[in-house]
C-alpha cells in the first residue's frame, strides 16, 4: 500500500440535507491555470470533474491507475448525445463538438465526464483545461458541470445567474436530486454535477456593480462594415417562419458552425406558452437572427410557427412516440434529442453509428407529457441510421 493510501482513513459523512457519502479526502488544489483534483471513487460509473480526456493526467500519487479506468464519456450539450473519449475516441463526434466551441474550448474540456472504474479507491489527476463553475455558459437541456473551488459554500440558486434551473443531480451509485438552495459542501469537491436548464444562459454569481457607474462609451460606428460577415453563409429555409431551418456559416476553410431556428419562451415580450421564434438567416454573407412573433392563431413550437394556442403541448417528436424503427427527433421542456444507436455491455451503455447482436439497442427519445424522456430499446436485428433494423 502506498504512502498516500495509508493516509486515507475513510469515514462516512452523513449530510442531513444532501445525504452524501464521500471520503474526507475530496479536494481541489490550485487555480484555473493548473488544478489537481483528488476524489474517492467507486467501482462502476462516477461523474468526475473535467481533465480526464487523457489518462496520462493521473498523478503518481493516484491509487487508481490508467488500467483501472474502463471508459470515459463526455456529454455534448450541443449535439445532445454522449461521445466516447476512452477507449477508441469517437473522433467525428468529438471534432464536431470542438468546432461548436471554436477557438476557446475551455468550457468543453472543463465539463464533468462519466468515468467507469473497475474498483473502489482514490483518484488524483491534474489539468490546465479548467473553467470556473461560477463563470460559464450553459446550453438548454442537460449540462455536466465540474465543481470548482469557487462554487464550494454556495448554493446553485446563488450561482444561477440568468439560468432557469429545472433540476440538478449528483451521482453516488445512483442519481440523487440536489436541493437548489443547499450550499455545496467540501464533500462535493472534484465530483461533477448534472444540471438541467430551460434556457441558454450564463451560470455564475453576479458581481456587485456601482449603480452610479455609467456604461463605457459606444464603439465607433462603421456603417460600411456588416456585423457578422463571414465568407460562407447558407440558410436552408430562406426566412420561412413555418419551417425549421438551419443557417450555416464559416470562413475560407469551409463551414465551421451552424444554428437551427428555435423557440424562445423567456425573451422580453414572449407570452407564456406562446413564445417567440428566433429565425436565423443570411443577409448576403452576414449571419443574422430575428426575434419574431408568430401572429394571431399561431404559437412557436419546435423551432417554427404552428397553428394553435397556449394549450398546445410544448413537446413534439417526428416519429410519433416510442417508435424504435424510425429515427426521430424530440423537442420538449429540458432540451432536444435525436434517436441514436446504442451498445451496452458490462461496462455500461455507449452511443454508436451502428451495432448488431446482444446488447444492441436504440436510444429512443420521446415525449413524457411535456418533457423530453429517453428509453433504451433492444434491437433484435441490429441498429443502423439511428433506428432498429426491421
């Protein structure tokens, strides 16, 4: 037994508010430039702070070694799906995620990740890919957040910024719901959180602003420079409010990003359950976005204007419920998701382009009343193109 493990005296910490059970060694050392995470882990799946994209980040003091780590999965808020990091990186999906974040990938690399570990023990790893939990953007739907030092001693409601948090969970051999008003204790250090937000938002505690302070001077007005101009701009629906369109944009190297039309229920002027449509379009080579009211007799649903009133369900799907043989997309309260092939074994479940045999299934998204829900459905004849083969 190494020196570090001799120092570990495990005891059970029972928190009346969180019901957490962790070893006292959870800690975060360092700042955002270089952080060392230390955490007690358990055989099976664990949600850990970001930094394990490369197993060589484990320190020599870590009881858990690279051979003990079976799998690492990252959840993509933009693609609404898991991406396998280890073993055998799903490179195409990972590249799409890097393109989404552009030049500043610190938010991506600092997200918490699922890690499957063979045995109980202590893990210690270091990373310079860190971003404070109290200073980050979140995407509508599920987000995996690393708990950093500045968040300890604060509640999620204290740090939510302009985010509307629907639910939050931590994972200790099973999901446990987190009270949004309970302050994060030191026992949470190095363990990630799963937070579901209703809107794209900025998460973090606002600083105190002197109310007498005037805004900085406006930027110079260059009327001949079109804001948002790119070398490439392509709009699939041509400003059609009744069709879900996607506007792609990029530079000389090709298309680097894109954005689908979507409904905004929280913008200024949006009526409850009616919403406003954020319609993207190209003005020449300039990407622009308008906030549009659908008009009398119409409401915004799934990124387009449809006939109806506020009683119309806020969850919709393209494949008519739990249809494992049709690749569908579901949009509802909590985000959106596309069906995908999945393969399960003793190490857990991972998404894949296609599969066959025992453990092959489809990750099916569907509407549970007005919320998006998921179910893993076995595919007896295999799975391809995001649906079970008939």
